[in-house]
C-alpha cells in the first residue's frame, strides 16, 4: 500500500505525497491493487444503491492487498459515507468516486459529496476522480480530489480528440495537427501532466483558487 501524506492545504485542496508521487497526481491503474465493486446507476431507488454498497464491501473483503476501493452509493450521501467508512475499516486508503460522469452533470451534488467525504475520511485516505477531463482538474483538485487516472488520454486518442488545458478538440473538425493515434495519446497524457503540474505549483503558492476562477471564465 502506498502511504498518503498531506504536506499543505490551499483552501480545501491538498498538496501531498502518495508514495513517491506528488499529489494531486495522475496515476496508472496497473500500479495499484483495485478491489472489484458492484456498480449501480446514479439515479436509482435507495434499496438498489444500498445493495450496491453491501456487495461492494463484500467484494472488497476478498482482496488480499487492500489499496484502492470504490465508493458506491449512487446519489445518496449517507450511503457513500457508509461505504467509505466500512472500506476504511477494512484497511483501504485510496477511494474512487463512482458515477463521476453523472456527478459532473449535477455540480451541486458533486460539491456536497466531496465535502461530506472529506469531513468523514481519515487524513491518511485519498480521493480519486476517474476519467476527469483536463479543464475540470483544477476545480476538482481545489475541492479536495487527490488523484486522477491516466487512461482518459488513451480513450480520447481512439476517437481522434485532442485534449488541451481548457477544452477538447475533435480533430475531424478542428484540423490542428496530423497525428497518429499513438502520438495523440502521448499529447493528451502530456496535457494532463501539465495541468497537474500547474495545479501543484499554484497550491504551493496558495493561488489555486485564482487558477480555478480563470478556467471558469474560459
């Protein structure tokens, strides 16, 4: 298990270390042990969400190397907190926020959820937001997300989309570059890497909120 340590705060955002990585960080799934989970849709009845949480916890118990698990619970914050706390008791310290795409479409729910999770989690635990586009990373980091998976750059390369810090470009429409899929994947991953470097430097200078406001205006 990679230990997480907070070095400083910038608002709710946390600059720290996850093993040898500076956080907020881009991480590769292959470098971590991730427990299986039982997913459910975001807008479902509470009984279904409860079943999803219970099954996720049971599956998490079976993992020997308890490192990263998924916080299920759909739109119900009390179930998300229950899932988090029980997974922490099992020994996990990395937590993927399920239904990320739906939460981006419900920004008030997203803020309320991250605030609630941060209030209830151990300081040695860290939050992972999967599949985050570059333009959302500064805001998510400011709210308290500590890590992001690197596979979004690969995904967009397969549909010929170039990622920039402020928006995505369909290269079929915006002929910015002629690139192979592999070159586009590398470009997209470099974009994510740059944005996270930018976020960390703003955190060190206590100016991340300024960056978030600038990005919100673009």
